[in-house]
């Protein structure tokens, strides 16, 4: 397996983003452009699952992949959300509130990750964030399809079902965004203020090189203290 395959799939989501915008906005008759935008979006979301599976299965996880995967997700999901929210699928004030919550949440968590990275602390994503992404992606897909089909059909019950199903999923996704932001921020504060040596690792088992690789400054400090103590004991002997 080519080690660049997961990264290529990740970058493809970024490349899909302007195409989604282009076909969504092009005045192609019968909503064909919106259908194409919908198809591109669904394919882009599928690459998110595929690249992660390939990276884990073949041990192709890289720092570049972990960094760009988050950016690619924000690119395609937020862009699609902006398009559907300003396509008159619901009240204007509700669209603005939901967009602000999602965008500001991503900005806040991005800032927290930057601070954590400077302190060599990794904060794992929680289940709420992953489920949130699933709801938002599914909601965007429903609403994109609703907007496309509305160009040709109207007044049918099943069309309204698609619309309100998408909006319901969107609202749940936004609420999960708030919950995941609170949970992530809480975990980040704990991690940044409470780094400690794991109980299953003793100071004598950790060397300076291992400590640097693990990014734990507390390990280095404690190891140096142990070394100074041993040197003092040797000199006294």
C-alpha cells in the first residue's frame, strides 16, 4: 500500500470543496448542478472514512495526515453547511445561529489544540465530536438533495420529509457541537494543568531520549533530579 494514499484521499476533500461551491451556484437547468454538488459531497465524506481506515490498517498514520484530516473535514462540512443554510431551507435567524455555533466552536477548539501542541500535550477527540460530524455530514447530504429535487418537484410529502429530516439532524449536530466543545475544553484544562508520570512507568525505566520522544517535560526534570542524586551518592562514597 502506497504510504501517500491516505493523504491523497484527505487532500481530495479539500479539492472537492470549491467544486461543490461551483456546481451548487452554477445556473444549470433542472438542478443538475446541485445534484452534482450533492454527489461530490457524499463522495468527499466517504473518503473521510476510507482514508482513516487505510491509515490504521496499514499503519500509515502521519503527522501531516492527522493535521490535514481535521482541516479537510472543516473545509468540506462547513462549506456545505453554509450553502444549504443560505438556500432558504429554514428561518434566516436559525441558520445564522447554527452556523455561528459550529464555526466558533471549531475556532475555539483549534486554539486549544495550538496551545496544547506548544506544551507537547495531545488531547484525544471525544465521542461527541465524532458523532457530531456524522450528524452534520448526514444533514448536509439530506438538505443538498432536498434543494436539488425541489428544482423539479414541489408539494410532495416525501420532499418535506427529506427537508425536515435534514433540519432535525442539523439541529442535533449543532447541539452535539456545543456538548463536544464543553467536554473537549474540560479535558484540555485537565490535561494542561495535570501532567504526571503514568503509574506503570518508574523513573528508573525512562531515559532522556524516551522522555523527549514522549514529549513529557516532567519526565526529564525528574530523571535529572534522580541523576543528580546518584552523582552525589557516588561522590560521597
